[in-house]
């Protein structure tokens, strides 16, 4: 079983999601890191549970992606709301964020 370093996972997710917000929203994303941090804190319990399942092989990348997609409020991020971006941009961000999360899990747990 891969070693779970939850702190490293959460810090990596904050950095990756903040970068994605900046890429998606450009200059509007002045508080991207704070918004990404808020997102990670709000979803910490799910992320921790999923990390344990992923690291133990009970959850595949496909399973993780399905769980992320089924979590309705998972990507309820303030910057997306406040920026007034088009719905298609929000949907693209959500898809990209899911890919980033799955990649972080795969990289950190060597699966």
C-alpha cells in the first residue's frame, strides 16, 4: 500500500488548483490561492477518505473521477461565481480540476 501523506496531497492540490484558476480566469484570479485553500478545506474529509481508498487500491482513477463528478458542490468556488465567466468556462474548469485532482492522487500514490 502506498504511503498516505495527506498534508502533501492537500498542499499540492491547493497549488495546482490555484494555478488552474489563474489560467482559467486570468487577472480576475487575484485570490486564487485563498479560494483553492478554501476548496481543499471544505472537501478535506472526502479527499482524505478517497486518498485512503485510492492508496489501498480500493479506488481506481476512474472511480475517483466518477466520485468527483458526482459531488455537486465540490467545485463551489467563490472566484468562479464572482468572475461572471460563461457557464462553458466553468464547466471546462470543473473538468480540468477533476483531471488535476486525479493526477495529484496518481502522482503522490504512485498508481
